[in-house]
């Protein structure tokens, strides 16, 4: 469901007439399927078994994941079973249990996939141009300074350690000194300064970028981050956090669905030790929907919903976390909470510990030494 689906869509073809073919054979995995160590369907569905039998060298895990996914999508005799399997996993059953219930005898499925791979032809879907919708696309040529700053920006966006940040900010300053009026350069400088711990310098760079081009979202983000960090030790926290929120409020006006201002509106209450009001709670929930890739944010939103007594919504928010094959300890924690929530009644406030919600929001959403992302 993770790697097989990725390989399935990776083989898509984009035709000159504007049509798109979905489900083409994954020829980029043909060599792997032919030459690499075999991986059975049983191993694909049982992570522990796969780890026990895992070869020291390269195996056919990705190719077989694609083959199984492709077969379950297009095999007439297996129609609907993939959805059934996914639903069972979402309900909390482990992969192998869900597979046996949805697919039946796994050995039979393994043989069917083996025969499927030997076919001379494979079905795929061709979507005509009129079936594909997309929004407006615009391109702009980068000015010389912004183009030169791109390497710095890429490293910053990817995330840096404290040591890397201190080195990167020197390079960013050198470029900014040569292009002092380029808003793209100044925005990247603001992020580099923030990552290096120089809040006042980050705010100054962000303000200069905004003055030249007020439509630079990341300039507002970096200014807000820096102001929030300064507010932590301010003599007058009330005024400091109110001032910090101005940067995010300005960003919200130009990009209403940017999740960061919504998250920090909620945090502005938590960090002052105040109970978030209804608007702040709605903001955090909406931010989680806007940024479903942010697992820490989803966890925070789920805990908030559970504390409000919205048990069904909390469980719905936790389920994708609990079933994420790459989720690690966060997935395990989400599954633990789901198990606990089975005993909770809708409309009754629930939380795993008195301090977890506040600590989770502050720890998970606060950008630190690893850098921060614009989106």
C-alpha cells in the first residue's frame, strides 16, 4: 500500500495529446524482478517475516510490491479486495490478519501474482485530457541574486544542524551583501539567520524582503518564528506574543490556507498557559487537514479533539498515523491511543495525561536546530 502504490504511479506515462496512462508495467523494476532475490507475497504482508528472511543483498521487495498492488487493482477476480484490506487495516487489524480476511489463502494469491507477472500484456488506464483538471500554472525567471541563493535555500529547507546553520549563514550573508535589494535573497537570508539563532537579524532581513515584495510567504514565516522565540523569554509575554502573531496574521491575509499561522495562533495560547479558545482549536484542526503530511500536527489535533470529547474525530485523525508503515514510534503511540479511545464515550473529555497536550504541541510544532520549512 505504500511502496507498491508509489511504484504503480511512478510508471505513469504522459502523452503528447495531453492524456495520461496509469498502471503501465513498471519496466524500471523488470531487472529487479528477474535477477534479484525473490520476495513472496506472504513476506510483503508480514513485516516481521520479511525482516527475518531479509537478504543481505538487494531483493525484489519494490518490484513485488508493485506487482501485488497492480494485480489487486486490475485483477477482475480480486475486485474490491484491496479496499477491503485497507479498511480492515484502518480498523486496527494487523496486515497479515487483514490480508487473510480480504484475500483468503495467501499461498494462492502468491501463485496468482507469479502467473500475472508472466503475462505478455498488462491492463492500464488511459485518461483523456478532458478528464484531467489542473489549476493555473505560472513560471518566472529567477533574478541573478535569487538564483545564486538557491543552494542556500535548498539546504535550509532540507534542514540543518546547529553547526551547519552557522556555516550556511555566512554564505547567505555574502550573497545578500551583493544583492541587497532582492526580496528572494533577503527571504532566504532571514531563514538562514533564524536557523543560526540570530532572531533580530532574521526579523530585519524578513522586514526588508516584505518591504520590497509583500507577497513573500516565507518572509512572514521566518519573522514569526523569530518573534515567537524571542517571546519565550520576554519580560512582557502578553505583548511579545501579540506582536509575534502580527507576522502570522499578515501571512494569513495573503494566503488564507497557509497552515503555519493557524498552528501558531493555537500555540499563542498554549505558550502563555491559556486555554485555547474555540477559534484557536478550529485553527489547529483545520491546519491538520491542510497539511496531512505533518504527522506531529495530526497527533496534536487528535489529542485536542479527544480532550474536547470528539472521540470519533480523534480516532479518525489517529488512524492514518497508526497505520503508517514508516511512522516509527509515533505510529505505535497513535495505536496505543486508539486502543485507549475504544473505551472512551463520545462527548466525554479524554486525554492520556494532564500535561501531554501542551507539551506535544510545543515540542512537535516548534522549529529547532533542524531548520524549518516554508510550506
